[in-house]
């Protein structure tokens, strides 16, 4: 839903705004009619609500150590407590913020970086194409989690560094997609017409080709967000995420040491990760069904 | 074929050099003392400092350093671990076989699983069955491997006590021959299962697409017209002809197994290359981290090269294009 809003950039012109709103409403309506898209939308809205209103929903401050440690789920602590006596329900609620921030931030970063590279490589061809696409391939050689691990190992793991590391690892997929779109579209008649009309290269790239290239790219952005959430969770699980953030993965890191005595430390945060990733994947699936009904049921290249 | 091998090599070698170059560039970008950047958070004696500066040409320009690093690599020198007080190559040689064993055991479960699901959902005439497997794979994609591993430990190891919770084998073992093998299989079962839960659905997806493609071919219609049974068609024509893409995917998965191993080996304390990498990152043993990552990059590039060559050998259309 948020993704579709970017199809029409907001503008002060009321006519445009009205048009954008109509478009958005139609997109939501279409999405709600796809089976997967509707479920995905509901899950994402729920998570966004939880993230925004975390302080009102969580019964305890996330790092408050007021309870008995390793207490099983009860009416005071819905999801039990961890080894330090922190309420896991509150940790999971606050963890939504971290996961969504990393997911949206990394997907946006990958869109900008990968999109720019893909656009340049796809439009100009020749030396620009071969150099840029070789660089993309270079970053795809190692598994995503290894690239992030290496970056974090050498430079540290504050929120922004982590975000940069994830973007560095996932941008090539976005670049390849935009690249293939531009390769396909640049040979079309409307581009030839724009060239004959003597429009500037920037105008052709951004105003003529870009709008047609967007639908599959938005699908990829949703998939990128789910990959980013999985990577952050994995890094947290290894105990290498930003220690100042509350995150689902970090609770699982604690759970690893207390698994034999406290199953609740593992079950609930893991279920939260699954919910977020399933939500994004279903959402992406619904979007791709709208963009191209023949591709319904397709799953993106998830490789955390 | 020779032409294909030549061009494929022409592609692989610069990639290999570029990967090492970028990783060294990252080391260069760490602020502060370059010796500490290489060694990590360890107190370094003046002797060691001098030796390392000389060996890695830390006083020389960047390109000289890259060159000397390659010379070292060609001599089998992947650096020295200050944490473990051993050459990094020794550590890799010790741990890599364990990761390979775990990966192969995982494939043993994942490939039959993926082929079965892919063929069932690809050949079914029942839309519901196909839709069920599509949704199931979609959800399976979302389950983090390490969390699924924890759940397996919680249920099958802690609750039922059927499997050990971690490790590669008992500390003391008197088992020999077949019982030794069974003992090992007991330990590897859960990690292999967690691995298969992750890779299986990916194989299933490839297989499904490939099976659907194959079913559209003319010879399937011929086989039907000959009156062959459904099962005979699947076994004789569909399975063989749609397995080719799976060869590639399995090959690439083998190359990138280290990625999954990092998380999986941590869950089950399986002392392979992935766990070694995580331990090295935790104690900030940079030389070991970089050594393992460069080794992994070499392994991936070589394996992908072999996979492509194998694919070209199996399918003449590829090598002639």
C-alpha cells in the first residue's frame, strides 16, 4: 500500500493529488481483491500499528527488569520473561520498530543505489553497462549474510552501519531488475519517439521510461524489505546486531542459551519474524499479481 | 566446448581478483593502525608488528600490498590467527570438511523433498493441491533457518529427547564401524533437517517451473497418445528432462552453503567453517575473518565455474550460445 503510493509523486497541484488518490484507491482495491495481497496488507497494517503505538501497547518499558527472570507466560507477562527478567511481550512489541525500520530503510537504500546503477547500465549500454554489471556481480559472489557479517566485523554494528551493510549486500538484485527493464523498454517505439522529439537524455530516462519500469520494481522493494528483516534477525541471533537496539533477533540470541529451560524465549520472537516476512511476501505476491496476472504465485529470489 | 571453457575462465579469474581487491580495500578503510586493523583487538608485540608489516607490505602503497597479498595466497598463506595462535589455513582445513558433510547431509534430505513437492504441484490437475503447495512454499520461505533449528531442538531434542541438542558427536565415543556411523547420523539429523527446510522449498520451486515447462513439450503429448500411464510419463519423460535446472541450483547452493552454515552451525554448535567465522567476528580476529571470507569467495567462484562447465557438458545448447 505504501509502495503503491509512490507511483504518483505527491504534488501541490490539487488535480494531481486527486488523481493520485484515485489511483491509490484503485490500487488498494485491486490489491484487496488478490487473495495474497489482502492478507499481506492486513498483516503489514497490523505491524505498522504496533510499531507506531508501541509505548501504549507494551505493558512494560522494553529494558525494564522488574519481573522474575525466566518466568513462563502468564497474565502479567503474556510471553514470559527472559534471563534478565525483561518482559518478552514488550520486547517483541518494541522489536517491531527495529525490524520495520531496517526493512524499509534497506529496501529504500537498495532501490536508490540499485535503481541508479540499473538505470545507467540499462540505458547507456557499452562500457558503462559492462563495468556496472560486473560490479553488481562482484557484490553477489558472496552470500548476503557473509557480506553483512564481514562489514559488521570490520566496521562495527551501529544502526546506520548495519543498514549500510544490508544495502551493500542486497542492491545488486534491484540493479539487475531495473537493468533488465531498461534493456527491454529502451527499444520501444515511445522511446524512439521521445528521441526524435529531441527530449533530453535525463528526461527520457526519468520521465519516459521510469514510469513503465516501476511495477515489477515495487514488488522487488517489498521482497528486499523481507530479506533485510531476515538478515537483521540473523545478525541479532548471532549477537552481532546493534546492542543498543531491541530486536527480535537479539531475543533469539538470548534464547539460544536458555532453550532447554525456557521455550518461550524462542517461540514468540521467531513467530514475529515469520509474521513480518510472510506479510511482506504475500504483499509482494499480490502486487505482482496486479502488475502482471500471469506471474501470480511467483516467489522472489529470497536469499538471506 | 574448449572455447566455452576459455571464455568462462576469462570471466572467473578477474572476478576472483576483484573480490580479494575489494576485501583488502575494506581493511584499508578501517580507521587507525593498519596492523591492528589486520590483527583485530589483540595486543601485538613489537616483533610481530615488524614481521606483519614486512610480510604484508603495510608500509608500501596499496597496490603493492594487494600484489603481495596475492603472492601470499598463492603460497597457501591465508594469514595467521592471533586468537587461535595458528595459521588461518590450518583452521579452514580443519573446519571446512565438517561444513561440507553437513551440507551434503542436508542435500540428501532437501533434494528428494524438493523434487517430490515440485513434481506433485507441477503435474497435478487439481488446482487446490497446487495452490496449497504454492502457499506452503511461500510461508516456508519466511521461516528463518536458525529459528526453525531452535524449534527442532525444543521439540525433538529437549521435549522428546530423541536427538542430541548440539555438537557433532559425543565427547567420548567407543563406537566403531556401523554403530559409529549411526551415532554420527543421530547428531547430524536435526541440522540436516533444518537445512532441508530452507533449501527444500527453493528446489521445489525450480522443479515446479521446470516440470510445467516439460509438460508443454511435444513428446509428452506423443507419450500420452501412446497410452502410457501417468506415472510412466512422469518417471520416464518428465523427471529426467526437468532435472537439468535443478543441477545448476543445487550446484550454486553448494557454493553458497557457507551463508546458511553461519546461522545453522551456531544453532547446533556444529564446529564447521560457519561457526569459526562467527567466533572470529565475536572476538574481532580480523585476519581470520578475512581469510575465511576470501577462502569462501574462492570456493564459490570455483564451484560456480564447475557447475557451469557441467551444465554446458550436459546441455549442448548452452556451450554453443
